[in-house]
């Protein structure tokens, strides 16, 4: 039986029906006051705070603003989800700005709500593990980063990115470079055959992924609160902790991160090209196999035709020799006719002999047309297989280009 995680539900009145339906999936604790919330938040069994939809205009967001502004120690490391009837973009942006980990609609189905809550809890657990690992290696990491400037970090990213063979490796490499700037980010990479959303821990967060998808055409920079979305072609990044109190560092982060996104976009294009090459290579191999089958059938039909024509010629010669006995021809006339008949048979056989190498010639042409092995073909194959799992790749028809 799967573990039931503890969830604190805050609602000043009774909890909503959609939250009540979660009692079989989570250990729910209903808190109606701020003081009781802090008391129960101190227990280690509770992993998540769920702010229920409450009467009043944006009362749930007002309470979120209260706990984030006061930042009590009991809630410092606890993830927060807001349940709201209003799911307009400005409301979700406000929830994200105030520090919510996710914003869910009251109309969401039970299964989707359970999945979103579990995903947020798992992300929090993974982030805690990641922080522990980073804390253990902080001395070594800080010593290395202290001797590396912003330009050096970007150049190192560009040098290492050519070794990345998929989006996961490229994303992790980018997050390693972003650690140099001390920022927390969400990343979206949009390839031809795959869209990859990820956090530093390798997992995906639903709210950030949707925001990046909706804001990817909002310009190169989109600022709201201390958060900034940076877009460049196939890649977007959401920075969640921009230093508003340090304008100089604020500008440096924007400039340097944009250069990293340019390098990431170039690598995404290269990965897409490798996938295109694989699909074209696959299409050519299919075409060659079909041509080989057709030539084999053609050769078989040609050999059958040769046998049939030879049989007809021999039958005609035999019939003609038998008929000459009733034509009362002289020996000289019979000799001339037989010579002519033999000459005709030999001419037919010469024609067959002349075209006997047709199969070999066609096979040689096929070998010349066969696609050569291309460097990186296995990388393209892996990318296409990942796209197939996501339903984004369609096989090419023979003779077409991607």
C-alpha cells in the first residue's frame, strides 16, 4: 500500500467538496485559524499546505500573501498549493509571484488533483535531497566558482554542450551553469520532436511548465515581481529569485543568462538535425529495400519470359520442320529454309545473352544508391524514439525529406 502523505488544509469555514474527496488519498488536517496552522505545520508528518477556495474576493491569495510576507519558521520549507475557482492567467501569475508551488482549479477532476498534489510533494522531497547534496559539496563548489567569472562559466557551458546527446543532459548542464549565478529556475526546451520541461532536480512542475508555454511569445524578457521569464527561440527559462535590490547584478544576470540560452538553442537545433538525418536515413533504407524487392521480381519475370520465348521458338522450329515434309520442297529449298530457321533461333539466343547481365547492373546501381553510415545516427534514433513515446514523431514516406 502506498504511503499517505500529510496535507494541511486551510479554510476559515468548512472545506470544499473537492478537498473532502481527497481523504482516502492523503492524511488531511483542517485548520481554520492562522495559529492552529502554525501548530500543525510544526509536525514533521505534514508535507504540504493546501489553501482551499474560500468566500470573498481573492481571500485565498490574501492569506498566501500573509504567510509568505511573515515567513514563519514552521512554514519555511513547506510547499503551498492554492485552490481557486478563477484560473485566469493574471490570477495564476499572482499566485506564482506570491510563492505558490501550484495553482489548481476547483473544477479539476479527482485523479488529476491527486496527481498534481503528489507531484508537488515529490518535487519538495527531491529538492530537499538536492539541497542536502549541494550542502555537502558546498565548500568544493564555492571554491571552484569563486575562480570562475561569468564569461568563463558561459564558455565552459558551450564547450561541454557538444557532448550532450539528449535534452536531459543539455538541461542538467545548463542548470550546472546557472548555479554560478545563484538563481532558482524552471526550464523549457522546445525541439522539433520533443518538448522538455524540467527543474534543477530533473523533474517537471506543472504550473511553471504551463506558464512558460503561455509566455514563450511574450518577448525576450517578461518580468513580474522578483520573477523573470527569458525567451530565445526554442528555449525559455523562468527565474524565480531575481535580485531586485541589486540593479547591477540584476542586469548582469539577464545579459549572461541570455547568452546561455543562445548556446542552448543552438544545441537544440543540432539535436533536431540529428533526428532529421536519422529519419532521412531510415527513409532511404526503406526505399532501397523496396527497389531490391522490385528488381528481384523483375529478374524472376525476365527469366521466366526467356524460358517461354525459347520454348515458343523451339516449338515453331519443330513444327516448321514437320510441315516441310508435306510441301514437296527440293533438298536445296529445305536446306535454305532450315538455315534461315537456325539463324533466327541463334539471333534470339544472342539477344538473351546480350541482356543476361541486366540483374547484375541493377544490383550495382542499388549498391551505389545505398545510404552511407552517418555520424551521430544513434543519437538521432534515440531522440526520435523519445519523440515517439510522446506522440510527436511521424514516420516519413519513402522519398520525402523531413
